[in-house]
C-alpha cells in the first residue's frame, strides 16, 4: 500500500498502510499538491471519499486475515501487489501515460518495492496467522513513531523537539498498554506481534530511502507507484515459487478478500488518496492514518468476532495521540 510519491521535491513523510496501506496501511507516503497533475473535480465530496478511503484501508487487515485462512502469507501478499499493479496499470493505459524510464530509477524502485511493499505486506500476513487483525492494525499505527525516531538520525531537516520526543514516548507507552505489559504480556503472541511491529518499521525505512534516492525523479505518482508494484509482484512471485507450493484450490471468500486487498486497498485507494491531496492538501489527507486502526479494530470485532479488552482501545488512542505529536512541526500553526 505504501508507495513513493512523485518527487520533484524531497518526499514528504507519511501518511502506510498500508500503506497498507497498509497493510493499509497501510500507510502510503502522500504526494504534495504541486507534484500531482491537475485532475478534474471529483463528483463526490472530499469528505465522503476520505471516509471511503479510511474504511478501505481499515478493512485491509480483515482482508489479510481472511486471505490467510486459505492461502500462504506470501500468496496473499503476491495477490495484493498483483491486483494493485493491475489496477494502476489500467489507469496508466487509459491515460496513455508511460512508466518511468532509466535504469537508476528502476533500481531504486526495486529497493523501494522491497521495503514498502514486499517485506511489510508479507510480515503483516505472517503476523495475522497468530494475532488478531485488530492488533495488526494498531501495530501499523506505530509507523509514524518509528519514522520520527529514524528521521532524527537519518534526515538532517527533521530536528528533535520536546513535543516530538514526548509524542515518541507517549506512543510507545500506548504500545505497552495495548500489549498489557503490566500482566507480563499474557495472552499476546510475541512472535506475531513482533512481526507486525517489524512490518510497521519497514515503512519509514522505505520512506527515508525514497527521499534520499528518488528526489527529482520525473513521473506522476501513479506511474511511479505502478512501477513499484510491478517490481514487488516480480519479487513476491520468485519468493512464493521458492518457499511455497501453488494453491490447491481457490475458495470464494479468501480469493475475493485478496482481490479486494489489491484492487481496492492498493490500486483504488492510492488513486483516491492522490486526488485528495490535490484538493485538500497533504496535511489533511494524511489524517486518514489515524482512522485506520479504529476501523481495523471495529472490523475485527464486528465481522470476525475478535475479542476486545479495555486496554486495546485505550492503548490505541494513546498510540495515535503520540503519533500525532511526532508529526507536529515548529511554526506549523495556521496564521489567522
């Protein structure tokens, strides 16, 4: 779900996903308005599309959970990037827009595909073999926290402030609350949770890499993201062929979940996000990040019947509050 934004200027940080996007989440780095080609005004109000985007990315964790009931995690991830690439390739075909050129660009996109798609998507899929989709969604929300911590070291323009340090500490306090640290993490699958947290760490590493290597690369966000998803499809096709066997059957609901995960959660959602950025700006558009774990938790409880203890929503709220603090910038207050 995460993909590089068009990079005529240094890429902004998040947004995951996520990009999913996610998996939502995750989570996808957003494009600045100046970097996205002007598009006709959409028929639906931006608030409605914002809500749709939140729901699609929030449900991505449920789709992963249902997909892994019938398919190996690598197959779920492969289907996700394949159908996402297919959706964006269709958009490029309709627009008659070419994919990016140059070996250097494709080389860096190969690394970006690994860090922002292949690795986190697979890690989240493996994590959901043993943890609830709601917990995976909350772990995904830690990406901004990891990103702030890493950017203080890797990006000179991101300077530490007391507020951002407070946000980092608050966010990880929220993680401990979600996991029930005072109970000795009883009832929490350590391996699955670690995989989900590692997946969320992949996104900021990928964003930093993209900012350092692809700044100034020509091309629209759809073309760059489409190329990245094509490369991720090739990577996961090879990995799946080596480490798994072909599915023996294609059950209806798991198959539809994987298709929706890719076509909607990756293809349509990214396209919708780019349009939102052009209309309302990246700051407002990236607020979708804070709705994803809420929807992921609600979907897991209401649709999959996952158990919800008091510390899960409370901890998630603390995580989101900490993540919001880490995204603040000095002098970012609006001038009235």
